[in-house]
């Protein structure tokens, strides 16, 4: 297949896709192998693999510039597939000695990238950024609200965060027993960054009200526009108030690999906990998320349990090696294989090159948009994320609701065509198109083609509306 | 490689393994590709893959009869690897249409196997049984303790479970804000099954004390010995007390595929929620766990949130299709590929054949142990799990602590030799050896070899002790 051949997204309606997936199950053989001839079986296997490969999203297509999931490096996929095929897992060291060793090595390397001493800090890998944020905030709860593990969360506890925090962060207050109402959102500046002065006032007020702070959760970067909170200033405020600082760097963490861009996370080394997804800006397949703790002594605060069939009391030192004492999961995939293999094979510069490349392409898109009167970039890109609107001359005077609906309609038609995959967001209650450049192979030519494709799609829609209006 | 060639477990000390994994990172190239010759790169790639393949646990070895993770069917590994290599993920339908469709088809098929109407019930796939149990119990909390999502868990809430419940079940009380002290364990019978009469008394007492029951969590089966709780009788008690019945069938769920064995789970269709791991007795690679709800109306009770960039308010019906509204994870792997592919290719009878086979082998082991005076089976196997002790004549009169230490020492030496992989457990405060037959290729000859290997290992240990005693 040529670069960019075929559709990005193989669109079918949900109902038809589900019916098709069910038909494969329903029409499966009534008896196993013996009855089926080998040729039949090979043909069916071929059909199954073809179905899987031609019915999904093609993340490696250079026109995939949608959600924050990468065109993973193919060799990382191969390393990950070793886990699939050999079913390498971990929970206790002896169950997956190599998977466990790889995780420890990676956690130490990532801690160093944050700016921590690998002996004083620690962490773990877990299945995705949402579970990672939940794990870190559970640790914060247990450390900062003593007794909450044994007796439940106190009713005066509160989580302080950002209006643009990923939904998993606010969800965690509901999951962890604080209650979803116990989330306080700090005001953001026009660049959608948490305002440290406002944070200071919020913490002072909460303290005056006798509220206990579970954690302050900052964004590096925020999901809607990729804005980085000013971590140095936030850390200073958190230190003054002696509260736990959590940084959700699930997406932006990758910039720590780039000499050019890592200053955007300056101050992250002052956080108590950090979440960093390798399956975003380190370009490995999903899922591989890291939870990192600055203080090693917090590592067993997440849970306080024992299971005799897993944790042998005769070798107590193993709790520090085994993963099960520190993760929500008992059995985990060997999810570090992709990142460890890539890093070992190419060296860490491969991450820097890819990060710098997608950052650059997002910047170029911003410049292209600024050159076009019918496109509006909604912010300068701080990361590889850019939100914008397409407002053709014909809609320049239209009501907001019409322009908003037009963004959604254009996007739906565009992605269902298979030509490009982009996403949408809502900023200040207005609909916007949104791009995350997650493939280092996406070029400036692709970006020019995107603008043309959006225009074409918009014109088709307008023509349809006009025709419908004429009838 | 021949069947059973080479070691099961490639044993190295944790420190040496971690140091080795770190050395690969540290010695990675200082510059990416351009500088490295292709031959060097190919050699390094080969070294990395070899390292991964020769340093772990070989789950496909017929002598792997340890933790409840299977020798996964190789083709299931291939299907799973499609997800690794193409990075197929899901959260919203458009992001992974095929992964989403496959999950819906599987959930419907699994609900039917539980005995439910696929239109009235529903569920989801998640990364492992621990996260699955947490998800189901969070739903139970929100349904049965109204207001707990918004305002936190009430202080009079309690989780009722089983002394042998997996640690993730009791952990959930600590995570979800009830407090780990708010776990009440129901007495078990000599076969380690929850006693329904005792459950009835416990619920009556708790109700009299004004406690609110989050859920009763039953085991199908328990981890230590594979005992199945009497679900019909337990369901009757739960219905009488109008409490949520959760069944952790992570391991035993697979028996629902077997006409011969599914009666052991009779009554499971009366549960409110069920957890069933495909990466255990359905022989697919980790992780692929299902959470199933009898009442479809509970599907959005787990979380109550909105994220504009994921859930498009202009197409509200998609919340039922998209996975993100129902799972802790936002991005998920296409974790259903292995199970769906296997089921589609061979038909569901493949699961029945494998389940019946491993059940039969465990039964044969029990018979072999009963024929040997120096081995003690500690229970009749209800599942493919068997706990036992090796007590040679020389130790027949020894103190319990000596016999316990001997079990641990024999096992440690045996697994580090690479000859067999078995685990250990603690039953009634006594150490025991424990086997889970997770490979349909394990034969009765392997079992005979296991008994001989344990005897040899014990004799070596005794000789060492004697020599040490003589010095």
C-alpha cells in the first residue's frame, strides 16, 4: 500500500458494524477442527483477518490527525505483539520477570526525565491515562486525608483542578468517594492555563472554610487546546499551602524528551505525582501509561492489602519488585515492551525527533490557517493540538448556532468520507474543529489538502442546503 | 522447539534482570538511524527480541501450571497482535468502529451465555478482572447508595463478601470511599463456599444496625481452591433482602461454555452484575475482562459525566454505542479481537473443549495425589485448581511451621529450576502448594513428572539440610 492510500476511517453505521461482528460469531463452525477441512479453516482465518484490517481506523494514515492516539512506530507494535503472542504478563516478579524488569527500568528512566533522582522517586505502568490519574489521586487521597482508606473519605475533602482537566480527573472525585460535587475548578487565563493567583485565592478560601485538599491537579497539557499550565508558579502556591500537586502530563509528557520543548513543563519536578502516557507522544501502541511519584515512600500508600497467594510473606523484599501492590490491576500485560524496545533499539533521540516533528507540523498548520480568511485558528498552538473554525464567506454573518452546526456537519461528512480524520471540541460553548498531529509522517502537503477538503465538504453541504431550500 | 523443550520460567534475580533491562536503555544508540548502519540495527533488533523471548515466563510450556493465566491459543495471540501493530483503539465509535462493534457483539454473546436476554442486559470489556470488579461495584454503589456519586459514600455503607474473595474485591471498599473496614465477610463451609444461611443472618443483623448494603459479592470460583459459591441459594437470600448480588466469575465464568460443568454456576443469571475474564478460562491473551449487567438500565450509573470532545451532544444515541461512558478507561485497546477471532474461527465449542480438558486434568491430578502417601490433596477439585502438600515420611511428625517452610522451599527451588511452574497459597494459616491447569496441552504424563520433580526437589533439600546439620 502506498503512503496514504485508501481511507483513514472505514465508516459504517454502528448498527451495521455490530450486526456484522455478530454474524461472524453466529456463523462460526458448529464443530471444531476435525470437521472443518484445513482449506476451509485457512479461508475463514483469512476472512477474519481481512475483516479486522479493513473495518477500523487507520491510525498510520497521514490524514489521521484526530484523537491523541499516535501512528505508533511499527517496530513498537512488533515488540508489543510479543506480549500478545507469548501472553507475557506480570503481577508478581516470578510471573513475568522480564516484563517486571522492563517496567522498573522504564520507570527509572522516566523519573530521570522528569528531573528526579531515580533512587528517591518511583512509579508504575498502568492501562491508560484515566486509570493512571485515578491511581495517583487515590494515593494523594490516602496520603493527604489520613484514615480515608480504612474509614472512607471525609465529607470536607475537595479536589482542586482545571476547567479543561480531562474528564477522568473530575470523575475520580466521584469514584474515590469524595463526591463529584467536591471538585473546585480554578479560573483559567485567556490561553486556558490555570491562573496561579486564582489558585492561591481558592486554596486560601478553602482552608478558611475548613476544607481538606485531596490534591491540586494541573494540566500539561489541557485536552481542548493543548495549553500548558505554569507549573513553576503552581508548584510554589502548592508548596506554600502544603497541598499535593498532581500533574496530568498524559499528553504533554512526551515534550520532556525534546530539548527544544521541555521548558513548557518547567516545574514538573516539583509535583508529587505525574501521569505520562507513552501511548500518546512517545508513539507506542495503546496502552502504556506511567504514574510517577516524586517520593518513593508513597508507593505503598495506594492500597494497604495482602494476598497470600501473590505476596509471599517469606520474601518481604519482593513487594518492592512485584507490581501488584501498587497497581489497580492484578494481572497486567507486559505493556512496557513497546517503549522499552523502541528506546533500546534507537535511543531516546527517536522520541525527540518525533515530538519535534509533530510540534512543527502543528505550528505550520496554524500559519496556514492564519493565511486563509475563511479559517480561524482559535489559539496559538502550544502543543501539537490546534482548534479552529471554518467559516466561509457565505456564513460570515450567520448566527453562532448555525456556524456551530456547520462545523459539526462538515466534520461528520469529512470523516465519513474517509479522506481525513479530525475531531471536534467545544470551547466557551462554541463548536470547533480540532486537530492533533499524531503521525510524524503527516506533511505540510497533507495540511494543505486538509484545508481544501474542508472547503470542498463545506461547499457540498451548502449546495445541498441551497437545493433543499429551493424545493 | 519441541513441546516442553527448555525451561518454563527463565529465572534470574530481580536485581540482575532490572540491571539488564536498564543496560539496554543505557547502551542504546546516541543518534538515530542515519548514523547506524542497517546491519547494526538489524543485529540490535535481533538482540532485543531474543532478550524478550528468553527472559520471561513460558506460559505455553505444558509444565506451566501456576497462576490463573492461560497458555493462550496462538491464533488468539495473532488476532490480539493486530491491535498491537495497527494500534486499534476505542473510546468513541468513530475512533474504533470495528473494535467497538466486536465488543458489542461479544458482550451480547456473553450475556446470553449467562442466561440473559441480550436486549435486556448489557456490559463492557475492561483491562482485567480487578478493574472489572471495581467497575461493577462502583455501579452497585451508585445504584444502591443513591447520592454517593455526587456527595460521597455514606458512612453506614458496607460491602458483604467472602473470606476467599480476590483482594481486588475487598480493595474496592477502600478505593470507592466506603473504607476498607466496611467489609463484612460471611462464614464459609468446609468446602470454602459462602454459607447462604450465614449470609441471611449477616444481612438481617446489618439491616437491624441500620447499615446500607452496597453489594454482596460472591465467588465463582474462589481463588485459593476454586470453590463455587451456591449461587441459587445466595440469590434467593439477596432477593429477599433486596440487595445487589455481584458474582466474581473472573476465573470460573469459562465453565459456562461447558455443558458438563456449567451447572456449577447455576443461579448466576439472578446476579445483578457478573465479572468474567476471557484471559483466564477462555484462553485468550491478557487482558480481556467482561463486566455484565443483568439490567441494561444500569449501564450509565457507573459515571455521570460529559466530555464535549468525546461525546457529541448532536448525536445523543451514540452514548449507547461509545464505550467511554461506561468504562474507567478512556482509550482502550481493541481487547476483544482475540476472543472474537477465536470464536468466529472455530465456533464456541473450542472453549468447551479446552475447559473440559483442563478440568479433567485437574481431576486426574487429584486422583494421582490420593494414590501417593507422601502427598495430601487439600480438597476435591471443583475447578481446574488444586491445593496440596508434599509431606515426605521424614517430615510426617514435624511441626506445622517446618512443614510449611518446606512447601515454600520446595516450590522456590522447583520453579527456579525451570522444570515446573506452580504457585503457593495459605489455607487456614497453613502453607500449601497450588496448581491451576491453564494449558490444554498439559498431560497426565506431565502430572506424573510433576510429582516426581517435587519429590526430587524435596530430597535435595533434605540432603542439604542434613549436610548442613552434620557440619
